[in-house]
């Protein structure tokens, strides 16, 4: 059944985003701290671009620059929450 509204599940919440990042950096989800630079943990800009592309295809105006300029789990969650509120 199609709807006109975006499903909030298209943008991940904390557990989903933590798991997504953990898979990309090869760590268990519990080893992804909320306030540590994800790039220093091994996340690459290419992987960030792929996530952005997926969310844009789902209809969310996610900006690579926003994620790359504040690459922590906490910052990303706050940014994604701000997009949900639009």
C-alpha cells in the first residue's frame, strides 16, 4: 500500500544507525561511541556518500556536508531528527 508521506523508518534511529556504521567499520554496534569522530574509527567519505545517496533516493534532503562536518553518531542523529521534523 503506497502512501504520500515518507516513512520515518527511511531515516534510521539510533540503533539502526549505530548498526549501519558498525558494519561499515567492522566493529560491533556497542563499540560505536556516540561522541567519537566516525572517520577516525574508519568510516570513509565514500561510505558517507553512499548513505547520503540512499536517503536522498528515499526522498530525504540529506546533505553530505552536514554529515562530514560533524561525523559523530550523536551529531548525525540530531541532524536526521531535524530532517524528520520538516
